[in-house]
C-alpha cells in the first residue's frame, strides 16, 4: 500500500524501497569487502608477515589494516568533491567498483612464502586502493538516503546504512565461520582464506548494476536546478560549515572506535588474548553483529520519535559505564557469557547508530553535504577508527592488561558524549539547502 507523506508525491514508497535496496546492497558489498580483512587478520598476518611470534604477525597485519584508513581522507576529499559537483549516483557507482576489484585481487595475491616481500607490498597496495574507495562510500550513501527520505522518517531510513554494514560483517564473519568449520584451520591457513575475497568480484558487479539504475536525489537535483551547487564544495564546507564539521567529527569518534572494536578487533581478541577457539571467536562475533543489525532499524525509528540526542547519549553512556565490565565478562571463558557481553555492547552501538547517520546529514546544507560529511567522517575514522585494532593490541602488549582496550573505547565515548551534549536537536527539521 502506498503511503502519502507531506514532503513526497504518492509513488514515494516504491521509489524509496528501490533506493534503499540499491544503496544498501551497494553498502553491503563495500563493507563485506572491507571487513573481511579484519575478520581474517590473524591468518593474513601469517600469510604475509611471517614471524615466530603470532602476536607480532597480528600486529603487522593490523598495521596494514590501518594503512587503508590513511587513504580514506584522500578518497573522501576526492569523491566528496565529485559528489557535490556532478551528483551522488555516479560517484557511488564508481566506489563500489574500485573496492570490490581490489578485494577480489587480494584473494589472488601470492603469499610471502611464494614471492617474499613483493607479496607484502602488493597487499599494502590493495589495502590502499580499498581505503581510497571507501572514503567515498559511507558519506555518499548516508547523504543519498538522507536526501531521499521523508522528514519524519529520516532517522529510520538512514540507519539502514548501518544495518547493511553490520549485515555485511555478519555475512563475512559467518562465511569465515562456516569455511573454518568445514575446511579446518589448516586448510583455511593454506588456501581457504582466499574464498571470501574472491566472492567480492561477483558481488561487486551486482552492486554496480543496482547503483547504475538509480537517479540522483531530489534534494541534489533541486539545488542543481537553481544553479546553487558549489564550484569548490570542499573549500565551501570548511569556510561556511566549519561548525558542522567539528560536530560531525565529534559524533564519528565513538562510531569509528565502537564499530572497529566490535567488528575487527574482537575476533582476534577473543582468540588470541582470551583463548577461545578460532571457531568460537567467529561464532561469538557473528551472533553479536547480527543482533546489532537487527536492533539498528528499531533505534532509527526511536530517533525519529524521540530525537537524535537521547539515543546518541544513551549509546555513549553505555560504552563509558560498561566497556570494561563487558571485557571482564568475556574473559570468563564461557561462550554464552561472551555472547552476552557482545550483545550488551551491541545494544549501545545500535542505539548510537540508529540516530547518528541522520544527525550527521542534518548538519550540512545540500550544496556541501557529500563533501562535508566526507571530510569529517573520513578524517575521524582514519584517526580514531583505523588505529583501533592496532592500538588495542599495542595497549595489551604495553600494559600487560588484557582489558586495557576498554579504556580507549571509554575515552572515545566521552569525547562524543560531550559533543552530543552541545549539539542542537535536528530530528523532524527539513534538510538545509
């Protein structure tokens, strides 16, 4: 049944579903590709960074993971500027092609044992390409959905970006779990780890096909029709929307650290530090991420009804109060206890994500929204999120405290909490033009 909304014509529901599917599936493919590296970091470390100490190999693997994030700001600057000048749809189609191609290539790379240091260099190059392309993905997809969504349901529609992102990690983690269960650790270490990366090829083509059949958003077309697009959108974002940039960076601090702690650091942490079997580590992570994906749309609905700030403040407070206790619960060595701890942290990130995507988009005017989001989001993710797995491993090695990564998460949550407290409520307001 078609629903009539105040700010869209009658056929809106069918078009919205098409837009949500194409944007979401593309985002799924992007983060399935990007997340596989983190899930398989321990194996990749052994394949490309041979060392007698598995912790050293893991640290090296996470360092290359972080290298991909170094490229995100550059990709954000490039694709963000393009998105504000030539439109959202063309840029979103390009980024998915780049990322899926780089991920497919990663599955074909020879190991260090075959060609030596050249293998490590090739791995770094593919990660840099992935990072560059990812710089245009999250900000572009968030911008696109925010500009299509009805005002009263913007939180709900934009939060599906996070839902598809988490489902991508669920699919990646779940696939690795099934492959490990069926092939065994030895086969996975030998060649089985390549299979998930090779799947990125056909998935990328599906996402590309869907995005090529989209139109640009009504908000962007309205601004373009009036000739109010910016010739230099990045400069305009910095000079005219600098306050929005600062608020957006503050929002993303917890989003970046929370995501990459649960999605990327946790599987290796459970196996390496807490001594769960690799199979159980994948299972715990998969269950936790699936639960987050299920909770996010409900939290998005609540953010439309009660506002962005209450949900975001609840997420921040939860991480400040419960990150350390959650890791202590995980350390009990019981699978059910670890799942419970993951679900607890997952509820907090779901509450935050349910409101955050819309809140970020609502900060910027349409003429600089893609570029402004790209600058703030990618610089914050690169600085805070990209180092999360590596810094967490380093903290444990330096302090000898296997719960020390919790302090990093708690610090990130405090920064974001203070930012949200100073921000204005934007739920229910029209997008700025």
